[in-house]
């Protein structure tokens, strides 16, 4: 009899625990929107050193592609919650502060350029993607046409371009750079090793240094995050002599970070982004930061926008 009572007690405890978890989850889902309604305030975090996504612009005000998207999200939240006024507080999240922003409650939304990964999703949630990022390639406009063609129009991933002739002949005995400590560095090293290519990997500390190597011919190609390559090339004094290929060698979509378990707030953010992507002005908005989008980019945002 005692064993039966113990089993019933265990079952009851399990039910109560499950109920408590559901209650906490429901509370988490509503907490951000409830706080915004009550305070008429929204805390937006940003990285001041993540150009072109977020940076300190004129008079130290936050600026950038992700910052502008978040301002549009704020406008949408004001309308969704029927608030006469919504005060936006921008919180600078330099260094490690960005990774702790959700846990500490420093920001309701991080307006940056964070890759959506399974590892990071153990700590935070993400909006729908804001950019189809990944590894891209920057070359000199005077680089050999054959090199550009091999990189731009290579075989599909099932038949890598860096295997066999003539592509192999074109790529061998060249120096390729990537940004040290990034996924681009690992990807480049892996390609050279996998295809046993007689080439040299020369990591650089930053994009400016990499561009300088491409311009002076020390490196044939600079591999890095596509949007940052595009921005760095556009702002370079040698912009007229630089080409960023319209090809992703890896795919790493970027999203806005928010707290886990806050599905109501995530829904509101995704609704705002979807409205922006589907809007008639989005192509012009995108062009402001990255130049005219190619057809693949247009398709990406068209497919990313969620229907009502």
C-alpha cells in the first residue's frame, strides 16, 4: 500500500512540476510585451563596432542596417500595441556584454549581426533572418579573369571546384587570406587541406589589412563575411579596384537576438520584419547599405517574410 502511495505522490509531483514549467513559460512569453505596454519603453542593444550592421554614427547615435531595422520594429510595436508613444533606449553592448545581454536583461532585443547557430540557440532565441550571410570572396578588379570565373562559376558542392584541372591549376601556388579567428579562416584551411591544394593561407587581423594585401598583390583573394566584405570594399580608398563576388561559399544567416521562451515578443518582431521585407521600399532600403541586391538576395527576403 505504501508503494502505491509513493507512486501516486511521484505522479502528483510530476504533474505539479509540469504545471509550474508551463506557468513560467507562459509568463516568459508575455513578459516583454507587458513591460513595454506598462513602461512605454523598449531597450535595444547594439554593438558599436559591427559595421555595417551597427555602429556609432553622427554625434554618436547608433546607426547601421540592423539598427535601422530595429527602429522599424519599434514603429511596428508602437502600432501593434496601440501605444501613443514608445521611448527607445539604445544600450551599447561592446565586447562580452553582447553575449550576456539577454541573460542580464540589459536589452529586450540585440540589434546586431549574430549567426543563427544551434549552440547559440541554447542561450537565446532569434528572429527570422535579417541577412543571408556567409563566406564571400573579395578580389582585385585586375585579377585574372580565369581566377574570377573559377571562384564565381565553380562546380556544385557535390563536385568541388578545387579538385582536378583546369580549376586546380588556376588556384594552385596562390596566397589566400581570411580574417583570423572567424569561420572563414576555418573554411579556407579546410578547403586547402581537403583538396590537397598547393596554396598558402595567410590570415589577417582585420578587413582593412586583407584589402591592402589584395591591392598590393600579396594575396589573390580575401575570404570573409559577405556583408562586411561588401561594406569594407565600398568604404575603401581602392573601391574602384575591388570586386566582391556574388557567391556564398558558406551559408550563415544572421538574426536578431531575444530572450528564449518569449514567443509573443518574437512573434511581434517577426511580424514587423516580415512587413518590412514585403514592403515596396525594401529594395531601396537594402541598397542604402549594401548596394542593389541580386536576384538571389531578393528571393531570400521574399521567402523569409512570413505571411499573416
